[in-house]
């Protein structure tokens, strides 16, 4: 069974990085999916030059996220074969109209809510990546939450 891993995280995120930017943090996350999230991802195609598409069936989506000074880059991977890319998004931070970060129900879990006008995206962040070799996840979650919370 394949798991989220450090090598894929770096390779997949580097592939969509703007040549004039660098990552402040890279981590894995879960986009908490609902009908409104799928509509939002499809609607974000105007921001991502047509690269966004619906995530698929209504289910949570595993992803790698990279945060630069100007963009939130997201690589959505297949939930069964995490080495297979389902979608790639590069969202300008300027398109986020509001952001909230809250503690989750479980210790070591945070939930980030990103708003794009009236639409929102709910992201679950865990401090640990059990069963994988993801490194510095806790530190990267902390950095992500620190930067994103200032957007709101």
C-alpha cells in the first residue's frame, strides 16, 4: 500500500511552483469535501487559468499543499493510489477574502477555513503523518496556520 511520502510531496509541489517563488512550507492535508467545495474548485478555474476541475465523487481529498508568498499550491492525489495526481491548483493568496484556523476535535488537528467571496474550502491539517515518512509536518502545519490566519 502506498502512503503519502516526502519524495512525492517535494516532486509534485515543485512541478507547479512558479519559477520566481519558493515555498515557505510544504505539508499534506485533507480537503473536507462537500457539494459546495466541488462547486468552488470548479469555479476557481478562472483563477487557475482553467486548470481546476471538480474533484470527483463527494469524498475527502488527500493533497499536498505548498505555501509561497503569493500562492497556495495544491496537488490533489488519488485516495487509493497516492502517487497518482488527480488535480493541481495554484491559487493566488489575494483571492482568499477571509481565513480562519481552529483547533480540531482531536489533539494535533487543526481545521483551516478559506473563503473565496461567498465560497469556502475546509482543510483538515494533522500534526503527524502516521504510516508515512513525511518530515516536519508539525512545524509546517504551524507555519501554514500562522500565515493563513493573517489573511483573514
